[in-house]
C-alpha cells in the first residue's frame, strides 16, 4: 500500500479524554478512531493487525478441531430466560432494544445460550460428539469503566469456542489441548513471555477457570505469581486452602498487575440442563452434554501488545501481526532514487512481501517519526546513497539496529 493513498494521517496528540497508552498510540498512528468512550472503529492499519491476530487464532483453533461459524448478534429473549440470564437484575451489562412490533431483543454479551440452542438441533447421539464450534464476533457489554482504551470496550471483537463433549474425561482432554493452543496464540502474537496461565474463579461446576494474564502495570487485575514454577493465581481466588491445594508458599508469591487476555471455563451441565441438550449413549441411555467455553478478546489482545511492546517513539509490532512486514521509505526527490524506490516496491510485492511504501513528499524527519510511531518491523530506506552504493539502509524497529543489505539479501530476510 502506498502511504500517499492512505487517507489516515498520524497525529501529534490523542483526544484529551484518552488516558490509556494503547489507545493514545493507536489513535495517533491512525489504527483506530474513537467514536465514544469504550467504542472504537478500526481504520485500515488497525484492521490489518486485527486480521493477522484473527488468522493466528483461527489456525490454532482449527488445529485442535475447532469449526468456524457465525452466531447472530441480536438475541432472542426466550433462550436467555431458559438460563435465567435475561433479567437485568442478574446480568448487569446487557444492551437491549425493543422491536417495532413488540417484544425485546438483546445484543450478545456472550454466546453460551446461542450455541446450546443451535447444538440442541443437531446433537442426539454419541456419534454426534464431541464438537468444537467457534466464531469471531462483535460483543456488546454495558461496561461502567472504560479507561483502558481498546482493552475494555462497550463493543468489542472476540473469538469464542464452545466444546460439547460426551463426558468429563473427554472434556478434560480437550480443555488441556485448549490451554496449549492458547499458549501458542500468545507466543505467536509476541507476548508469550509475559502471559501466565492463571487460576481464576470457576463456577457451579468447576472450582477454577483458567485465565491468561499478561503482566503489565496498567492491568486491571491482580495476580500472584510463583516465578519459579510459572503458576499464577488471580487475587479473587487466593486463600490458604487454594494455596495448599496447589503447594504453593504465600511468601514466595509476587504480586503483579495483569490484564486478562483470555479465559477458558469448564461449564459442566450448566447450559445443557436448561436446554435439554442431551444425547443417547452406546447403551441407549440419555446423557447430558458436558460443555466448556474458550474466549479471547482480539481488541484487548491488540491493546495489550501495544501496552507491553511499545517504546518512547511509538508502537513496536511483532512481525507476526504487524500491519505490514516492511516500511519502504523514499527520501529526497532525486529521480533515480524515486525510480529505484518504485522498482523496489514492485519487486517486494512480486515476492509476496507486504510492504507499506512511504512515497509522500514530506521531510525525512517527519517520515522517520511516522515510521517509528506506526511500528512496522523493518524499515528500508531508499535515498541518494542507496543509488550510489546499490545497497539499502535497513533499520530494525525493535532493536534499532541499522545494517546495509542488497536487494537479494533483503528479500531473503523478509520472506
Ligand atoms: P473482565 O473481567 O476483564 O471484565 P471478563 O472476565 O468479563 O473480562 P470474559 O467473559 O471472560 O471477560 O470474556 C472473554 C474474553 O473477552 C476476556 O478474556 C477478554 O479477553 C475479552 N473481553 C472481555 N470483556 C472485554 C471488554 N469489555 N473489552 C474488550 N475485551 C473484553
Ligand atoms: Mg473472564
């Protein structure tokens, strides 16, 4: 993409009411637009990052047997009454609306009811199980606090997978696989080293759920971390009995602020019961289906990555999710340099490399500042010297390292 054709521009300042670093940098870089508190639009650069994150999650979900689908956002009151989750006195963050011809609808704040209701239509025998459907979807929650930028939205984009298993042991085996898939996701998006699988509050059917918590001072949660074993516990569930049941020593735990980037839950028969979601086993006996839920907020994940990986000059995207792999920056207005930059741009595209081409007629200082802010992993400079030496000056955004490379060397590195 040519930078001259991108309608978004970088900004020196973020809106005054924006207090979080992630939203400040993402707004200044032209990744997101703030519509109102807790509601953001994704601009072309931001959407490219979200799509890359989405693809990594999709690959890891498919790897463990996930099947992608799409549930509706408008939700039927009756199905939520079955589980006693329609009433505002029970669920305090609904967005609801009235239909013109009478009746009410809700905007999805989660997906258990929708999936249980759909699966009820298709599951009747042990032969139909297990199944692992999932979707990427806009979720709506009437959150009270929205100070964390895109990490806490009133409208946000998530992935939710639901597991439908025949029994506890089949469920547990999948649950363990899902943990590994989650660890892979956080590694692949560049925050594996800061993200801990954390014991968190469970529900009626399980003592714990597992959160994936990324350590950062701006986190809204508090976790206690045993640095040696990597075991972490959410403050919500920390007590002597829990510490004892895991072999953990309260002295040795380190308190950390963290942000919950993902959460996986064993649901038992909490939803299968009200929906009569059962199947006939091999002996012809009716059994309730055992469910689990597995969520990740994509916007929250993107915001967290910005929080933990940016520096004083801007965002530092990991290669796996960067909006582009390389930022080709043309300096000066010399015709030969211009020609070389155009040729290089075309060649890189031909080689299948995603490249952002700063072909604008602006000062070098402005180009460098924008390039640092936008945070593409590799910067390629084309100027008069490039023409003379027939080698490009390359700058690595993360390390700041500068090197000289021929076109061939550059292509083999970027591919
Ligand atoms: P929190 O405790 O932070 O409010 P939650 O436990 O209510 O989150 P879940 O219902 O577990 O959230 O949702 C699954 C995932 O969706 C979370 O792990 C998080 O990544 C993401 N998520 C939840 N709420 C939001 C939000 N308001 N904005 C962005 N992402 C969110
Ligand atoms: Mg949660």
